[in-house]
């Protein structure tokens, strides 16, 4: 039963990543970073234009940091709340939880499943 609950928690984690739009948000930050580096290397812009563009990008990056942080909190909270509900309902014991999380077979198998899902979606 512990492994089934942990697999459901993994599925909730991955669903939370998808529904919060985390991947697209992080890709947006990477694009902004590359654009900013391009602006700083530009020979067509003067220093004031470069500084204004970099400051604008810095503000966008700070806002992205806050939204990514909030998304990480939500993503981590979803499976954690589910596991705590299962613990509270008696469907799972703490010992079984720790044993399942420490089992290296479980870690490898769930990692392969998670990576396979991510690669299939792309």
C-alpha cells in the first residue's frame, strides 16, 4: 500500500508541475537570459540603451523568481498534503513511508518512469 501511495504522490507531483506551467515559465527565463546577453554584447546599442534594457530584464527576472518560487511551493505542497492525509487516515505508517522512500529499487523505478513521461511529453 505504501508504494501505491508514493506512486500516486509522484503522479500528483508531476501533474502539479504540468498544471502550474513551471516548464514554460523556466523556458521563458532562459530566453530572457539569452536575450539579455545578446543585448549586452550588441555593438549597435549605446551604453544607456544597454543599461535600460538590462534593467528591464532584471525586473522581469526578479518577477520570474517570485512566480517560480510560488510554483515550487505549490508543486511540493500537493504531494506532501496527499501523503499527510494518507498518514492521518491510517492508510500509511511513517515507518512504511520511510522504508518506501529509502528503497533504492523504488527510487530507480520511479525516476525512470518520471523521465520517460517527461520525454514522451516533449
